[in-house]
């Protein structure tokens, strides 16, 4: 997916960047794709959210993954669960 014009800011805030020491290496199979070397790649946590009361109903899968407290835009408490990694490519800064 690509974020352009007014959607660029939304996409830039969509994924949480994490400390470089905590990220997996950029996948080798992606490095062979045409044009991929022209972008700067950042690993970001792919997350989902759960209501705290729903954690008891889940098979505890969420509690076995990295998770932390969060809040919705209207202030409701949620549990943020990292379900994987997303690699975000950006044009290099001039």
C-alpha cells in the first residue's frame, strides 16, 4: 500500500516504530525485488487491540505475545497486542 497526499500522514501514524535493536532483519526474499533498494526500510510492530474484558475469553494467545496498555481516541482502555512485523519503505531524505 502507498500513502500519498492527505493519506500519507495517516499511514505514517498507522504502525508503531520500535527500537532498532528489537527488530528482525529485513527479509532476504524482499531484498531481491526490483526497486526495493531505492527505499529506506523501517520495521514497525503490526498490532491489534483487545478490550481488557475480552482477554479472558481469548485462548490467552494475546498474553503470550508482546502486549501493553493503550487508549482509544476517546479514552477507553485497550490492550495492544503485537501480532507481527510490517516493513515500511520511505523515499530517502534529500
